[in-house]
C-alpha cells in the first residue's frame, strides 16, 4: 500500500488536489439530504391524497364531480398557506364538441420573498364516465397504484400538492410567486381555461406541467399540435331520376374539394392533414343538398396551423359545381409546444438533479403523441415550459389498466422541489 508521503515531493500536491476535487465532486453530486428525506416522508401522504382524488369521479362533463374535486384541492392548498380559490369561467372557446357547461379550475398563489415567478399546472378531469369508479377503485398492487385517472392526471395534482407541502416544511420562500393552476377541461381540449392558462403563464420565469412522464419518466420539451378542419358544401336537392339538372349536387362538389386538398401534408416538417369523416345525402334517388367532411391536422409549429388554415380557405374558392356554396371552419384544438433554449436549460439542469440520486433523466425535444396544456402556457411566455414532470405510469384512458409507479414518487418530488428552489435562488439560470 502506498501513501502520499512515499511519493516524490513534486507529485504529492497534485495527488492531494485531485483527491480534494474528487471529494468535492462527490459532495456536490449527493442528494440534498433534508430535501431527499422530506420526499421520502411524503410518499405515503401522497398516496393517501391520490386515493382521495381517485375516489372522486371527475369526468370532463361531470360538473358535480369536478366541483367536488376542485373544493378538495383548493382546501388543501389553503391549508398550505396559499390564496386559493375555485374559479368558474364564461370565456369559452367553442369547439365542435364543447359541452354547454365547462368544469371549474383551481388557482392558488403563494407569495415569497424573491423575484422568480414559477407556475405549476395539472388537470383534474378524466375521460371516464360517471359510475365507472365502482369497477376500478384505488388499489395498490406491488409497486403500482391503480385507479381511474390516476396517471392522467390525478398523480400530477397530487405531486403539485405535496411539492408545495415540502417547500412549506422546508420553510422555503425564496421565489417571488408560486402559482398553481389546475383545470377541469383538459380532456376536451381545454375550451374554458386555455385563455387563462396562457394569460397567467405569460410573465412566468418557468412553467412546469405535471402530465405523466410515460413509462420511463421522460421530460418533454415539445408536443404535437392538434387541429380539426370542418368542410361544408351547400347544394340543392332534386329528383335524381326525373330532374337531376334542377339540383346542385353537394356530393360532387365535396369530392372535388377533398381531391384538391388531399396533398397538403408536409411530413418533412411534421405537418399532417388527413380527411377522415364524410357524410352526404339522405336517399338514393335524391340529389344531395348538403355534404360535409372532417379532417385531423397535426403540426409541430404554431405558424404551420396558421399557414394551413390560410391554404384551406384559398382552396375552397375554386369550385366545379355551379351554385354550390363551400365553407370551411378550422379549429386549433391544441397548439404545438416548441422546444426553446430556456426549456432546454432547465430540463438539462433536471438531469443534474437526477444524477444526485444516481439516476438518469431522459429529455426529448421532438414531439411525440398528442398535445397538452403546456402548449397553451407557452404561447406568450418567454420563460421555460417543461412537460412530463409527473410520475411514471401507463394505461391512460383505459379500463382497469391505468397505474402509476410508486417508486417514482420520491425522485419526482425531489426533482420538482429542487427545480423550484434552485431556480428561485439563482443556481438554475
């Protein structure tokens, strides 16, 4: 065994300095003990919260259930020291399938002593119908917790509540404001709360969205935008056998429109337009007076939807059936979320935090799958927007298969709390 004293004198200082640097690196890479210990203590309370949330049915159109879960969430946020309120909206963006009534949102603001503005978002509505809970109550099986809406997105609500609880227990208030916004209409494209999300997020330094992290806890910096096109042709009915010339065949005109609009996708840039639904006519022997079609649209950039709508409106000006009237409605059901330098920087710091736990964190900049409310948050803000802060899980929108992985609770609580703390104190710039 060799010691530094047995080495040449000119080598010893180098060895000592290397050893000190190694020790410093090890100390820096270790978890912050008090934060990590609190995250461990919060695991069971978070599971208790999840149980309570799952046992309140809150489908997007179940206004009674949504009001009940909103009151439950607001009460817990008030107990944590926030100015929390249940909000109702009349600012509704009418989509083709928007119900007459839209569920509430919960907003809470915690005021600190610093300058950074940080926002945490999730949604409390689910895709499930009232009465389905009896067949899938909350349950734990091994390292998985099951329940209706548990992965999408009641785990996100619970994570936010217990991240705020951790900050309170740490007596940490170095942020300027910490804003929590939890809406009740995400699963129907957020018609009632999209404008509120955009407005509140506009001046934030960072927005963390707590949709699930998939099966591997990936953070997402980009999501696909979702759009819909509705094409309507008005013609004139007549007898198809005796007097077809007296009619205006809406089906013929619709066919022309679909053919001239079939090649508008640009796969190389992630823009897709596919006509998927059509309807025309009432009887075989009647010239159809009306014909309609619907298309699904996807985009990776906000501007691509604007360009697509402009192209569609130009196309319908060219008709082939005299007397036919063509109209087109385009809906942005959810804009795309685009990766920015600010979001890359914060997500990259998240990788460092996970390394403290001896874990790796995947960050994806390319959009995969559908869109989320993070895209509404990003529309007007210059701050970072990071999606996928929630627990790992699987089975969203399925029966008796939706779960979250319990072993991701502590790492995710640690990640969210450290992100907020280090952003607030300037360590994360």
